[in-house]
C-alpha cells in the first residue's frame, strides 16, 4: 500500500458519509418523507440512491413509484429533516477528518471535494462544523453532466487540480461513488458507512478501511 500511495498527488473526497456523518440523517429523512407522503421507501432503495445527485435520484424514485411520485416534495421533506438537525447540532464530523486534512496539508498533497450534494448545502455543512472549506478544487451537485456512478465528478476534480486520474486517490463510502472512482481511473479507498462492502466493492477497491484515521496513519508514513 505504501508504494501505491507514494504515487498519489491528490485526494478526492466524497462528502456525505465520508467527511460528515450525514448519511444516517438522510436515511431517517427519506423514511420520514415516505411515511408522510404514503410511499413505502425501502432500505434497498435508499442504498441505490446513495451517492446520486438530484437528477439521478428523481429518475430512480419515479422508476420505483411511477411518474406521479412527488419527488421534489419528498426530497424537500428529507432535506428539512436534515436541516433541522444540523441547525441545532451542526453537521456531525466523521472521526479523523481534521487530522487527515492537516496531514495532507503538511505533506503537500492536494485535496478536492467531489460530492453529489449542492454547493450551497455543502458549504453550510462545513460552516456549521467549523471546518474550513479550503479545498484546492471542488465539484458539487449538478455542476457536472452525469451523476455518480458515472466518472464525471472525479474526472472534473482531477482536471481542476491539474492531475491525472491515476495520481488521484478517491475516498468513498457508497457503491455508486466507488464505481465512479474506478470508472475515472483513480485509486479508490472505501470507508464504509451505511452500506457494507459486498464482493464487488472488495474487488474494485484498493483498500477498505475502518476510518479516515487509518488513512491518516498511512499518509503520515509518506510525509
């Protein structure tokens, strides 16, 4: 692993479930919106939607429940659930985030945000957690043509950094994100959150780690 990491010049981070412990909030929000609107949203459906942007999510939900499914209303209820929690408590950080960001800065390794969440929302999360939005590049929400699992978000982030994908490390928690990173030609590390890695993920990922703290320790060996 050390030799492979020595070739890395930039780290491309997913946000929800990697930097912030917000996937649980999203899960609870979707379940609540389904209950209020009378649609039985399942765990499997939420898992398949994880990592998708609003456009891909709309297609998925209308495919499951029909064209009359009030996706925008359901998503608004989900977002309201999350916003209420974050307004009271701040966006919950995943363990090891601050330390890893400091280690990357010290090592001179670039970092980028590559998230399906809209930019305004992402910046609010960072502000609420008192975490600086100081990425060398950032790609958010619908700023790219195709949602994960397409590679667009990671290819765009790498291009903005001036780095080749093979010199970029993607840190993801969702299968859609992992597939996107692999399709982009990046090295992918999965730090599982709400979705346990299956055989496909184990095959695709360079490593599956328990936490960002574990990645932090690996990066420190290179500094």
